C-alpha cells in the first residue's frame, strides 16, 4: 500500500551527471586519438648537421640545444641552452656508440639514424604518444657531442627534454 515512489533527481543532480558523462566521453576520445597518433606530429625534414650546426632551438620553450648560442635570432635561445656532452675516453666515435647504448635502454626510445659521428632518436611518451626528436653529433672542432632535443607539438615540454639529456649525461658518467 505504501509503494515507494521514485522521484526524479533534482535538476542540478541531473546536470552534474551529464557533465560527468561528457567529461568521461571526452577523456576517452582524447586517449583514443592519442593512441592513433594524433599528438605525434610530423618528423622534421631538416634534422642533421648543416654547416657545423644542428637545427636551431624551437620557437617555443619545448627544446634544448647545446648550440643555441649559434642562433642569435632564436627567440628561446637562452632558455634552450644546455651544455654539450663531454667525450667518453676522449673519443667521439666511442661516445656516440655509448650514447646509442644508453638511448636504447630508455623507455619510448627508437634510434632512427646512427653513424659514427651522429645519432638521431625519437622518444614517444607512453600515454599521449607525444614524440620528441633528439640528435647527438660529435663536433670535432669543439671536441664534444652537440645535442638537440625538441618536442614536435605543443608550446611547453615541462622540462622533459632537458631532464632527458641530463639523464643521458648522468648515465654516461660525464660532467655537463
């Protein structure tokens, strides 16, 4: 006789539930897009050494370069500056080989090009699949390995590129 009557939830509760559902749907859509490569960007076509220089630092604060000072017009040259990597045992070829070993052991790393004096690797983040391009070049004029690490997309890398290079430097056991 006293059948429980269901009352519709108040309007605010229904709206809150709708917002939660839409947020979940949006989060899933972003993760699916990331897994499909929507945030990986395109590989730059101008990587490598040209006239004794690696590509300049990015226009946004998402890269580091040991040659940032060689690009006076680069808007982020001051924040992008990082020290070159010292040679292991005084040998450029051996240092590049050792860097390749270290890079191969890091999560998300893939070596794309490897020569005696140059190494190009891509690092892909696990969840969002962001790709960073990293170059190492033995510069015989300086007697060190020049380095550049840059995110393909976004305006900030939250310090990831600098931390990556410093991690590689630490694993090599060289001071920076």
